[in-house]
């Protein structure tokens, strides 16, 4: 396997991977040194943003384990350590242990791959080893627009590294549909009892995004459903007239990062506007503010709404970034291969081009560490070996690479 000091598949993976940092690496000082987009906004509590870097800076080695892959969006480890990956244009592949992608898996439904849409996340059912069931999200074209949908299927692999999906069933559709190509979300995460958390976006444009505050709308929400796509009976709005029973939390912008921690609790990181990416631990029925309350500003530089960062009956983020990291992909590290990261969240950064490591204590961020990779990171997973695996992408398409990170 080749070191990441090469130019691979058209993605520039520069000498920073050989130990030259792309950001300020000084223990005890914040990694982010650029000026915020909203300099007058102040955090609500200590270390809510720009937490210091750890006292000891960890040295990480990187290796390419797969290259020349199609434009990927997500990956998941199979029980035999092969990787199941989704390509944004609509294909699913199995990547062998030696980094070779098998032929496209048959039976994947048609996806709407324009703009930010496509074949999105994939997750194995908790009982995958016996059932063979997988779940995946995708942007789906509909008669009245489009939206994020979730499907289940049985993955049947074959001997040449390919396979097929059987019993493909769309179990959940985000509604209402909208004729746009932005903010589809979407990540899938299973809780400890087999419940499925589904994150989506609010479709970005001014007209639909206000529905993030509307309980009759599925825009800008986190959903909690069973594996048949039904609302769970203890969801917070099951008995509320006019509310979608599948909703778990509301007031989200565009969530492309989520995971479940070692205690079985659901966490996410969502895209903010120009500034205002947020780490949250969504609790049932709670409102996370968007678009009425947020850090950061509009892309134009003007305030979002009334420009407020706090309001009664809305939750403060556990942590926020200004400027943004543009989060995509997230994992909770509970392995032993990198003991310094035990209990930390690992978040892929599209704009920050690396992995952001959030060290936690009592559900607050104590330190923010950054591992520069000089590539847009679309997904992050912890492998069976305890190493961390990152999926790169190129803006606008092009080939993806999978990188393995280990302690030096």
C-alpha cells in the first residue's frame, strides 16, 4: 500500500500527510485561527467553540487502502472486513480487503443524482450476519418534486466481488417533496434496540427551510423509526394532532454526520450557513433552532433571520464552528488501537479537509484536534482493527480514495 505523499486518482493528497500540518498545531491553542464570519456572536459557555487542542499532539500515519473508486458518499464494513460503499451517481460496490472494487451490485433503485442528491448513506442491519439486510438512503424523484427516501434490501454477495439486492423496499419517504437539488441530508444510525435514526435536510431555499420548525413537515428533522419505517410508539409527537409521528427532533438545517455513542445515544453534526456548523445530541421533542436561531450568517453575509443565537424553547449546540468545517461522516471512537481517542467523536470535514477529533467529558467538548488530510472527507468509520478509515471526494465528482489512519 502506498503512502499518501502521491497524487492519486486526481485528488491532491499533499505533503501535509507526511507530517506538515495544514492548520495551526499548537497544544493548548485552538486549531482554528481564521476570523469568524460573525465576530459579534459570543458562545453561551466555555469551550462551545474553538476549544483548545490537546496537551499532547498525536502523530498519525496514513495509508491508501483503495483508490480510483467512483465518487463515493459512504462506506460500511461488512463482517468479513470488506467494505460496502455507495457511489453518489447510484451504484453500490463491495471493496475487497486489498482495495479492489467489485462490479456494481444489481438491484439498486434509480436515484436522482443532480446537485447534492444521489445514492447517500448505507448501514447494516444490527442482525446483518443472520439476515443480510442493509438500509440505504437516496434522493428520489417523485411526481411532485423529489426528496430523501430510505430503503431496505437483502444483500446477496457473489464470488466475483459483486452481488445483488433482493426484496428492495422503500420504507420511508421524507415529505413534502420539493423541486430542488440541495440539502437532502442524510445519515442512518441504528440505536441499541434496533431503532433507526434518519437525518435529512430542510432543502436550503428560503421557502421550504422555514418548515424545519413545522411539526407537520418532514423538512429539517431527525426521524426515529422501526425497520419497517413506522414511527416508534414512544416518539415525542406520536399523540399530537397534526404532527408527524416519526419526528424525533426539529429545527435542523442539513445533517450529513451522525453516530451512536458507546452508551447508545444518538449524536449528529449539521451543516450551518456561513459559520454555525453544530454538534448536537438530539433529545426527544426538542427544537434545535434553525432557521430562527443559529450561529453564523447567510452566505451573503447578512444575518440569518433576526440574527439571534439564543431563544427560549430552543437548544444550544454542544459545540459550533465559525468558520465552518462542512461536516460529513462521523464516528464515535470506542476501540483500543488509538487510546488517546477513546470516547472521542471523529468528524469528516469537507472544507477543513481532514478529520476533526472532538475529545469529550460530561457531554462537553474539552479539546478539538485536527488531522489534516488535504482532501474533502465524505465519510469516517472505525474499522474492525480499531484503525480509522476516511473516504475522500472531489468537489464536482471524480475519483474517491479510502485512507487508513493509525497511531504512528
